[in-house]
C-alpha cells in the first residue's frame, strides 16, 4: 500500500531534550515536506526537500533541522525542543511534476 | 504576497442543506489549487484539484480567476461530510500554501 509513515504518533518530552520524528514513504517520491498544524493557523511548512541531500527552509524553520540521506526518509529533528513547538506535525511527499501531496498520519508532540 | 484565505473557521449546516466553503487566493502566476479534507483523527487527503474539474463525494469546486476564488460546494450535505477542509495553493515547484481551514459540521 502506498503511504507515508510517521513515528511516533504521540510524544511527550521535556524542554531541551533532543528528539527525532521519522518519516518514510514507499512511493519513490522526490519531494518531501514537513508541516506543523496549529489551531487558527492551519498548516505551515517547516522544511522541504527536492531530492536526496537537497533541502530548504519553509515558512517556520526556526528550531528544526532535517536531513535527506535516502530518498524514502525525511526525519525532522528538534535539537532543543521548547514549549512553543508543541503542535501536530505532518510529513508529506509528492512526485516530481505532480500536484497531489500524500500525508502521513501526524505526530502530536507536547513539550513540557 | 501569496496567500490563501478561508474566512470561516466553522460552518454548521443541517443534513440535506447546500454547503459552500469559501476560499480566496492571492497569486501572481497561474494558480494550481486543491482542496484537502481531514476527517477526525485521520491524515489529510486530497479531495479535489481544479485541473481535473471532477466531482468527488458530491463536492465540486470551480476556479474563478476574476474573483480569485476556489469555493467548495455540495448541493446536499451528509453527516459524514463533517471534517476539516483546507484550501491549498501550489506555489512554484516545491511549496504549498494552505489556508487556515474551515471546520464543517453537518447537523442531523
């Protein structure tokens, strides 16, 4: 089944403790993105990747890092999480030239 | 500036009533627009794209370049249509700009 898989689905952590949220897609898509979803603000793009080893900042990149060492994986790294990063995070992938994006199931992160 | 505006945070309608979810955009080029839907506790999924001009689950959306709008419509709402709806604009090659979303509640 074609899908985007994120892990974990739920995470509660403390301020300053580094964490990684994984994202994997099995559709051989070139483009991958991370979004955060906050009430009243909709989805905002954090980072995106055009292909292996090619990434760029989205609209709200502060406090986040990403890497794209393999085409299928696009982890989101929070080196020193803070409470304002409490949010629902979505990973998405898309084929080059295609419009439709496929989303993961989301990761609900709480930073206390 | 490139922007997608969904003016309604919440829209409540009775079952069987018509539904219109509003979306306006600001984009200097030729826009490519989408509607995504998020049912409770599920991932976002594509509902419609303006290029295909199709009807999915009874929903349609027409791009009006003069009014810079891409409103989502359904003639008769069903309870299973209750969800969060996002209008999205593909901006350039890599970027999507999402609206803030409208929660649709269909009342029995």
